[in-house]
C-alpha cells in the first residue's frame, strides 16, 4: 500500500486535517506517564527514571534545598571553630587550596589521620541529605591504604573503622560505597570508575531513611536500599562530614587525598 494514501471522510476539514473532539469520558481517554531521566546509566549501564509526585491536595511537589554547611579549603590552617582533627602519627595539612591527607608521607602500618565537622547532620522525614566533596588523588592507589570520606561518626582513633555512617572508600581494589550501621559495614561492589591522578572529581552521597545513592561527577555509581532488619541506614540518624586516611598495613607507596571542599544540604524540605 502506498504511503501517500490520503485519508478521506466527513471528519476532515477543508485543508484535509482530521477534526477531533476530545471526550470527557475516562473510558475512552488515552494517557501518558511522565518520567524524568536522573541519570543516563554511564556507570551503572541502565538509565535511572523517576516520576514526579502529586500531593493529596492535587499539587505537584517540588524540592526546596536548604544548605547546612559548605567549606572550601583555601586557607593554610585548621578552622578550629568548625572542624575537629586527630592524628595517629600521620598528619594532614591545609595547603594548595585543599585539605591534604598524609601530609607527612608516612607508609608505616597502623597510622592514620582523620577530620570531621563538629556539626552533625540529621535525617529528617522524607527529606534527603546530600553530602558532596571534591577530591583528587596524588598517585594511583597503593596496597594497604583506605581513604574514607562522607557522612560518618568516627572512632576515637583513625586506626579503627568508623562507628556509623555512609561514605565512599577508595583503596587499591577500587572506589566503593560503604553503609555502616552501628559498626557493621556493608560495601558495594567496586564502581565502574577509575580516577585519574591529580584530577578533582565531585563525589556525592544522597541519603534518606530508606535509600542510599552514590554519585561521581553527576553520574550514578550505585543505589542501594537500607539493610533488612534496620529501620534506617545509619544507627545514629545523624552524622558529621568526615575524612579518614588509614594505613591498614605497610603502604605500597605514598598516597595523598586532596579535598578541595565539601557541602552538606537537605533536599526536598525547606528546613
């Protein structure tokens, strides 16, 4: 059949256009579902689609972010009014526009340094906590080194794993997401991502009372629900932003993480 066949009939106007009257009978109505693409699937291999939400009062819900804390490390000494810093032989420095871990270039075992905000950031209802940090590595990761950063309650010494929290971990095995509920860590598989040396990437954690997402440069790396048997991802329901560098054994070489800055905000709720 020719594709040039013309539709004819009484439902056409003088210009050959189909005349249509919309029905108010739901039985004959078509419909379309509305979704937005939050992520193209660059790292996960699958697009992330989400639908907008209508309230019980017929309103379309929109998010209102509230900034809780933001800091750029463009100074040369610790901001003691906001931040706590502890050292187990290893030291940190504030130089070159970044917070630098392992400024002492130590490779010996059982050494560590850690940094945190005094302020803790809570989970609130259906809101989402966003923790973002820009970070670069001085060299390719070596064996026996863990670099953790995100929302976490730190132990007294950096040689122990955090007490609670959700955070990124970078080691010689790759970049991972870690969910720690009251001292029990659950780790994702290594992300399909390898950081280049001395290149800053934006790492983002999205944390709600039911779900956790890890993003790198606005691409979703992993999305996981809370563990079965726990009511929320982190036991304390709030945590500071923190950074931890730990030599779990004799390090295979000198490695530093350079953190340009961080921000923590509450999404979807005007708080």
